[in-house]
């Protein structure tokens, strides 16, 4: 894919890079496109100056992480490991400090999003969802968790779902998501 075209379509400059760690073999990933989409998501959520890591894993690896960090011994679709406990308010404050301090070269780290591509594939096959759309949903969902959004209470869930839908709506092209994954 022509990354320049995607960057122009999203009207992006050169935001901080997001690290993508690919520890799976279910899909071939389009790293440049995923990076551009992450940059657009951060722009839409007003955290363009922040960095994050995206880790793509198997069900077994996400099960291990889920067991270790949440005491739930089963695979899940996405896990988020926020760097900041005070959510978007604290991150916004850090971004403001970061931008005003010219000598300060440390990036503001949001945290890590871990997605099981085996779960994406399973949903594609059993639930007949489009893999790129499912992946994009999980990516946005995970980034929202990094920003402190959650769905533990009904009001919080409604707020998170509304923001998630809004962001996803701004990332679709003629009703189709950008091509982030290709089948293996």
C-alpha cells in the first residue's frame, strides 16, 4: 500500500512511531499501514504526541498474560497495559509538559496493547466478521483502555462504546476498514 496516500488521507505529519511486535503467524501484517492507523487513532483521541506498543500474539501467549496479570486462565482478544494510572487527564498533563519543555526528549508512553490474532481468525471463521474490521475494533478498544476508559460500570461502558464507535467510523473507507492483515 502507498503509505504516502494513507498519510495524506489521514492528514498526518510524522507523529512519534508506535512499536509493533509481531509474535504470531496467523496473518501477514501491514506494519506501515498499522502504524499510520495508530497515528490517526491517537490524533482522533488527542494524544498524537504519545507512543505505544502493539504486540500481536497467539492465544497461548495472551492466555499466559491474562493468567499472570488478571488471574484469568483463558485466552482473551485484547489486553492493555497502561503506563499511567490516572488515564487521559494525566496523559494530557504529561503531553502538555512534554510539548512545553524543549529540552525534554523523553516520549510520553501510553503503554502496551496486546492482541491475539488467533482470536481474530476464530471470529472471522465462526462469527463471519471481517478480520481487518475485528482487528481495528480490538486496536481502538485496547488504546481506549490505555487512556483509562473501561466498561466495568454501565455508564463507563456506554461512554467507551460511544467513543469507540466514533473513532471506528472515522477510520473506515467507504464502509471498509483499511487493510491491516492478510491471511496466511
